């Protein structure tokens, strides 16, 4: 006979884990639904505020926004997942017991990210070519124009996330994965930042991605010169990337002194 007490005990156990501050479960329960509400809510607000005639080349701009965001969001997640896999497989101590310098591992991770991103981009562009009436040459040239500052953005977000993991270990893996997606609503990847509330626009001003996506949308939809936006994107993303790399080295060296084996606990 099924025991109701046993069923309740299982549910109560997980409720207590959540109440005790289990970050991964809280993020799974609350973060992703709220993110969906923010992104698609703001996108709906933008479309509702504008008539179809006021959104020229919307399909191309929307597809490029999605494609370029993969460089940032999925790219940083690739870096986080690469290190998390070493922790989950209990091989992080073995890896760094080899004659492998931290800078060599960092460059290798960035190289792996670039390779994976090339594969993702080619696949997405082939799908776009098959399903949508867009000029592949135009999409590719525009993509390459706005790509570099987003690579720097992906690097600083990725290594900022890795700082969390080398500090908290396995417990910080989920938090490291969502850093980029937490910033997504404020980047203007899918809609102009003007539809955000004032506090959201203030956050956007400090994100280099927001200027890149603004410039891309203005260029594709209204043939505006994107140079000022690209310059702002570079001026923010490069210093952010340098700071994130230096801070990661500091956090990683401190974690090594404390013992890398603790990251798997």
C-alpha cells in the first residue's frame, strides 16, 4: 500500500533543501520563469508599440539578434561547462597536476569556445538559409561586423562565471551558467532598450553588448552608421575582459592554495 507519509517526507525533504538556501534549486524554480517573462514581455511591448511599417527588415534584425546573442550567452556557457565537467568527473586535481600553466588552460578554453562557436554559427546560418528569405551574404557580413566586441563580452562573462565556480565549487555551477542569461534582458538583443523601465536602461548603459545590439538593429533596420555603437562596445568590453581574466587568475590561485579537491564536494 502506498504510504502518504513517505510521499510527504520526500516532498518535505526538497522543500527544506530549498529553504536552507540550495542555490541551484532556487534558480531552477524561480530564475528561468522570471527570465522568460522579462524577455518575451519586453519584446511584446516593443511590437505592440510599433506598427509593422515601422519595423523594416525586422526578420533579418531578429535573426541576427538571436545569432549574435549565441556568441555571448552560449559562448560563456561553453567555458563554464568545460570547467564544470572537470569538477563533475573529479579530474580537476589531476588536470592541474600536469605541467599545465593556468594561462595555457585559459587560452585553450577560449580556443575551444571559438571552435564551438564557429560550428554553431555555420549550423544556424544554414537553418536560416533554408527557412527564411534572407540574404546569406548580407547576414554573414553584418554578423562579422558586430562579432568582435561580443567575443570580448563572452570572455569577460565566461571568466566572471568561472570565478564563482573556482570559489564555490560544484555548488556554484548553476549560478555560473545563468550569469549571461541574467544580463540578457538588459542587452537589447531582441528589442530596443528604450522599452525597458528606467532602472533597466541604467543597467544597459554599463553593458557593452547593449551598444552592439543597438548598432546592429539601427544598421539593419534603418541603415544607420553603427560605428559610434561599435566604439562604445569595444571601449567597455575589452577592459571588462582584461579585468575578468586577471580576477580569474587571482581566484584560481587562491583556490589552489586552499585545495582544488574541495571544488568537487
